[in-house]
C-alpha cells in the first residue's frame, strides 16, 4: 500500500491496518520457523508496510499536537 493511500485513512483504519499487517507478519514468521515459507521476500514487504503505517500515524500525531 502506498503512503499516499495511508494518509487518506482515519486513525481507526490505520490501527486496523497495522493490526492486520502484524498478524500477517506473525504468520509469516511461523511459516519460516516451520520451513514452509515459500516467498521469503514477503517478510521484508510486510515489515516495510508496518513502518509506513507507523510513520503516517506519527505524522498525524504531530499534526494534531501542534496548535
């Protein structure tokens, strides 16, 4: 998901998206531990998506804090 798409979402939608990505990351890590991960590049993609979501959340928090 692109950063511009994330900026258009509400706080609740961002929280939900982060929760879904964390679940996906957990499932991928379990697959890797069991030796069943077919596409190792997915871990990197999910990790970066989580970082994008957190960045947008921090931007929103800073904007709401400034007078």
